[in-house]
C-alpha cells in the first residue's frame, strides 16, 4: 500500500515529538539493548528527514530565510567553534553525541520541515491520541524496568539512576521525560474538555487525567508540574472570558478545591511523594543552601554579563554543562544579539501562533517552550525545535495546507 507524502510528513512529526519513549518501550518489550535502540531511533529520524527533503525539494519554489534560520546558523557556528576549535571539555557528554543530537536531531529535521506540506487538521486531531499512546507506553516501560516497584518511583526519585536495571544501563526513561509526557497529555485533555477540539468518550477523560497525573507524580519533576498548573490557569481564563457568572463561580470553586487539595497533599505527604517533597523544599527551604539549578542559572548570567556581545560558550562554568534554561543559554552562548533573536522567535510564535484549527499543535508547542525554562539544552531540545519550526511556518502561512 502506497503511503502519501502528506501522511508520511505527519508520521515524521509525530515520531520526532512523541516517538522516543514509544521506541524505548518497544525495545524493552522485545528485549533489545535500549542504548543501541536510541541510536537507531536517531538514525531513523535522519533517514526520514532526507526522504522528505528529496521527495519535496522539487515542489518548493522558495525557502524563506529569517531570524529562525539566522539563530540556528549562529548557534551552529558557536557549537563548532567551542567543540572542534577550542575543544571545550564536558565531563557529562561526548562532543560527538552533541553533534549527533544537534545536527541529526534538530538541524536536518528542521530543514525537512521547511520542505513540507502538512494536513493541519489531521495532525492537530492526531496529536491528542498519540499523546495518549505515548503515556501508556511510558507507563508500560516503567513497569518493565521496575516491576511492582514502580509505585516506589513516586517516593524515591533516585531509582531512575539505578544502574542495576536494564542490563546495567539505568533507566532510558528519565524522570523529566516521564513528567513531561504526563503534563502534555493533561493540558491537551483540559483544552479538549473546555473547547471540544476532539470528540472522545467521557471515560477517556477519566483514564487520561488519571494517567497524566500519575506520570507527573512518578516523574517527580517540578518544571512540568509548574507548566501544567500555569497553562491550566491560562486555559481556564480564556474559556471563562465570555462566560456567565454561574460558570465562573463553579470553575472558581473547583480551582479553589484543587488548590486546597494540593496544599493538603504537599503538607501531609511531602515525605512519601518525591514531587511534593521537592515542591515543598522549593517553597519553604530556609537552609540557605543554593540548589543546583540556581547555580547553573547564576553561572549563565555571569558569563553573559562578562561577554555581552558575542557570548561565552555553550556550557556554563558551574559544571561545564548546559544551564537548564534555553533562554539563559541563548544569551550565555551567543550574547545579547543571539539571546534576543531566540527570545523573539519563541515569544512571537507563542503570542501569534495560536489558531483554532491547530490548537493541539500550538498547546504542545507552548508546553515544550515552558519546559525550556527549567531543563534541556538548545542542542538537544528536539521536540521544541520541530514544533517551533511548524508554528513559525504556519504563522507565516507559507506551507501549511488544510
């Protein structure tokens, strides 16, 4: 059976944005080496990118070069200069992997996106269902790794680094990824409840919300929780803008109950649930000890201040690693010019990229944009760059078909 190029384009986007945990769990089910499976997954992304480029290049009359392209070019120059010319060491990751991630996982796929024509209706509809599938696969993957001890993950986050599992390779499903998958599904479901973007059964909402909340708790990561909470408030606000007083009161009462419930859980179960422990520490810590994230941020800010025009390097001085904030990293690595470009292309697409017929695509993009405030590196944020490329092109109306 012949697959149309438009369907293949949609498959490719979903593979990049949602495919990694599904691929990892499939490897676990089949008993394959997950490390080799991850390399195979990245290789497939590159191969499929070239397939799209070679099949679409004759249909493209003009590529629009703008700030998006300029930023990626500048960052590539900085990356090559730091890794190959200055040979800046990083004890945390091999430079060859950084090249593989950045060029194979971001640059080549983004070029493929620039050649695409996409059925936005089909992609927008499919995203919610694939997010569902991704979450189920993550839960199955965690069970295959930890068995009945999976419940303990909620209390003992360090288990993700246990080298005794998965043939000594540790968990290929890291806690940030686990929490992110849950957060994306939760926000997509909430948007669907309020704005009816997809027609799904009532029981699917119940299963979906339980599944998404479970993964947020099992992952124990604060960034996805904050993203989920913030986008929920914004989504409810937009829904209530033109509502009557009764609906506003009901929603306000519901939100108040949720906040009271969260306060109760954080206060009484902070010692048994890792996520609540970490939130409690962030809100109430009076020890004076500076957290690792703050040290990363402080290093990135100081490096930018000391090198405001051209930036310093792609790693911070704290641990010779990325500073866990894409915005700070852009200023740190490329200076004021590069940082402003990155901030502009991200913020302008958040402000002007939202359209009703791509609400699920847009919400997923906003989720990964907010995730970038607390974790990830410019050279490894695959989902963010693919979604940014799509929203950026859609905003300019130069390649999307419906």
